[in-house]
C-alpha cells in the first residue's frame, strides 16, 4: 500500500503538456475540411437593422453569409426575464432584425480561410434604425428582480430605528465598474455535424450545459451533441454559460455543410461572454461605543440586459458575516441595452464585501478601534440569517494567524503615520468568505490487470489543477502510486459533472472520484482475497469497473456552510504621483481539508493577485451614449502581471476539520482568496494617505 497522497504537495500531472505546447485547446483540434467564420456585430445599442450581403457573398473564398434573413429557424423559447435563464431562453441569435446591445451578432461569414472570412465580414453593409437605448446605469430606474422576491429584500429586526439610535454611524456609497474576465485563451468553438449529430470542440467550464443549450435551440436530443473540452486556458466564470458564438459556429457548420471554426478576437471578448456588472452599493452601519453592531443596511444596484435578469448575489455575506440583530438588505437591477453580465471569480462576495468591509474599516476609524478587534467583537456564534449553526467557522483563527504573520501589532493606527523614505505606507485588512457549494456528480473508475487505473468524469479544468487533484484523490483511495493513475475529463461522453465554478469542483467531483475508486478497490480486494490492490489486480487478470454518483443530503438544512478567511495588505503610495504599490499580502483561510497544499497555495496567490487588479486596475470603460466599450483591448484595459505581484505573498491554511460539508471534507479555494482583497487594499490606502476612495479602481488621479 502506497503512502497517503491527500494532503501532500504534488506537482501538476498536466504541467509538462502545457509548458511544452502539447496540450490541445479548443481552437487547436485538427478537423478535416475545416472552414473559418467571422462575426459581424452591431454598432447600435437598440433598434432594427437591414443588411446588404451582396459584396460579401462575392468575396473570394466565401462559402456562406448567414443573417436573420436566411438563417435556419431555431427552437428558442420566449424570454422570461428570469435571474438565471434556462437553456433555450437566452439571446436569440440571427432570428430577427432586432438589435438589443452594442456588439450583438447580426451576421456570420463562413469562408475557406480566416483572412477571407474577416475581409468579407468587413464588407457587409448594415443600415440601422436606431431607437432610444438605456446605456447609462445612472439614468435607469432600478427595479427588484422578478421571481423569489423574498430573496431580493430581506429585513431582520428594526434596522432603521436601530441605525438612527446608534452612537456611531457610517453611511457611504461604494462603486465598482464593469470588469471583464480576460483569460489568456480567447473563446473558440469548432462545430462538425454528422447527419443529425453534432460534435463541438469548445472552450467551456461545463460541457453538459453547452450540449443541452445547443440541443435545445437546434431541436435535437442532448445525447446527439458531444462536447469536448480537455484544456481551458483560464475563464474565471466566463465559460460557465453557452454564449452566442457557440450557436453561431453550429449554425455556420450546418449552413456550410462542413466543419466550421469560430475564434473570438480579444475585442469580441468584451461583447459576447459576460462580465462582472457595474454595481453601486450603499452600506450603513450603526454601532455602540464598545463596537457592537446594532444595525446594518446594505443596498445593491447593478446593470443587467433587457432580455435577461442576471443577478449578482451582492448582499448574501452581509446577512451572516458579522453579528447584528437588525439587518436590512435590498438588491435591485437596472435593465439596460447591454449584453448579459455573468459570473466572474467570486461573484457576489467579491463585490458585496468590498462595500461591507470598507464600511467596517470606516466604522473602526470612527470608533478609534483596531479593525481586527472590531470584527472579533462582532463574531457570530451561528448564522443569524438562516438561524443555523455553522458546519465550521475559523474566522477568529484566520484573523489571528494572519495578523501575527503580518506583524499587525506594530501598526500605528494614525493615517499618514508610516513612511519608507518618500513613500507613504499603509496597512489594511478585511474578512473573506465564500459559500461551500456541493452539487451532484458522477465518476467512473476502471482497474486494469497491469496494475494501473483509469478514472474519469466530465469535469473541466480551467487552470486550478483539476487534473492533478482528481488523480491524487483517485491514487490515494486506490492505494496506487500517482503515476499509475490516469484521469480523463472534459467530454460529455464521460460521467456527468457539475459546473466548474462556484468553488465546487473539488467537493463534488472529488467526492464522486473517491466513491467510485473505493467501490472498485473494495470489489477487487474482495474478489481476489488480497490485501494490496496491485496484487489483487494481477491475480484477477481482468478489468474491474465501478461508477458512483454523489449528491448533497440534508446538510444544508442543518448547517450553514462556508469557507472563511482574512487578508492583510501593505501598500506604498507615492504622495506626489498617486502611484500605489502592493508590497506585502498575507491571507489566512479555513477551507477544511486541503488536498494538495502546493496547488491550493497557487490558487490563493492567483486569487489575491486578481484582487489587486480589481482594486487598482480593472475597469471596462463604457461610453454612456451607446454602450460601446472604449478600452476593449489589453493595451488600455489593465490587468495585473508578474511585475504587479507583491514581493511578499504568504498563504496560511488554518487547521479545520469539517465532516459535514462533503465526504472529502474540503471547501473550495478558487474564489475566497479574491474576496476581501479589494477592501483590504482600499483600507490600506486610506491608512497610508488619509484619503478614503470609495470607487474602484483606485487609480492615481483619485489620490491626487
């Protein structure tokens, strides 16, 4: 029996494939007789169009030009405007002359080469009949989302009177602009029809969702759609939905009668695959002189499209993170002529806690109290919103571990009191939390006579280490060396897996892998009357196969389940130029059982650096006149790179045993490490400069 592998730092099993270029991404599959497609996109935000494709159709190499006039009718369902539209209810692609937003696909050109397709797309002539468009969130009246109204406005106790009677009050507005995902790999789809069956090589975080969406709109069985996506070059949530370009690729392939490849440009990534929505939040806190919270009022307001109510869960953490008897949260949306926002790393918590944790820091300043002490004095014993005990909660341990490692006790609380030469030095901190999600998942384990094993599930891996962690869980459960286990993912022909998002992959797919491997191992040992799995497999001389399905039980009815953490930051600010540099970051997280500390630390560092981008750089600048993103490129939309990473980044995993969350006892780390970074940086900048900036990103002009 090999030594236990869970809890060990193992290098990525797919690392060599990636660094040598041998990993095959969606646009790189070789498909015979492949044609190429380019999209014509609307430059109007609202109205109707007329299209002249004559010149494009005569262009060299053009196979087809598809518009609303000649596109096959697809089986879309009417828009219901729900917060999370079902398959077949999203943007209707090339079905009529209506334009809903800037960048909407209005024609598709298929040609022999990419260059020919791009040229022909440029000569398509479009006439617009513009109508009044809602493209400025400040001019749109906010409304409550439809469906489940009890989730959008929640009141506990008497928050209004409690706030008015509080000795110390903070009431401020915090703004986060639209942010785009910008993964290194652009979205791409290759579509190939075989009679009434379709194969898609696609960049996605959920192969089964793509299959079901495409099957629904083309009116075929989901089993007739195979989606293959073994490697994903980052996505951060943008790959959780089936976007219009996938439908366009399948549509183009059907019209052309041959396989079609469609690759989005970097500019197109700003118009067709979602974004973190622009949000405006008002946070009001009332407390007594001893720091006890008596009232929390938190309102959120965000953009969404006119045809779908995507709703960011801005306010969920406010309801349980800090103890308070009187709480009011209200979430509203602004339906606009924009394409639909979507999930972006740590959706809801990353945005909502920027407001909450900034307000907590402002309250600490008003009270002349240490920000850590303020949070410790308001640490709840249970989830006061759900009235349930926490399955585990290591917030205090995270505060203390991170503060000690950071050296927080040496902090001079007065703003502008710390310097390093000409640089103003600031220290800030914030809490972090993210829900522990666990969804139904399936896996298959196959033991071979040669002493190796094959394990598979239709999960995705956009970079967090799914290949490695699942191989590790399988090898640990089977008692095999890790090099004797092969894990396969990213194909709808494999056992079903949930979305690769919401920090649920390790909990869900990992539990299924463990269960399938345990079944196969136990069967092999029993049939061979052996104690060692390799000996049993050789004795049997045949394949042993087992499948397992896992799903949550009633735990969510008995416990409130979340990961918790704390992040501490040191910044240096140039007082003359307003330049901010993040010099140190320490994050402490209670995330249950850590399967692979090396990969887990990598995940946390990536999330923390992503938080630097949110705090200091990222901003999709939208022209309020027409909804056009004016910086839809990586020259003008700044994202953090290696040079922006702090010289010191420290990650601490506090010991936490949680038998309730899932069979593996794990909590996802993919998103919690981003939560809390933006407010910690904002709080540190205030400490350095004495200037409170409440609108992200905090750029030099806001500090001068």
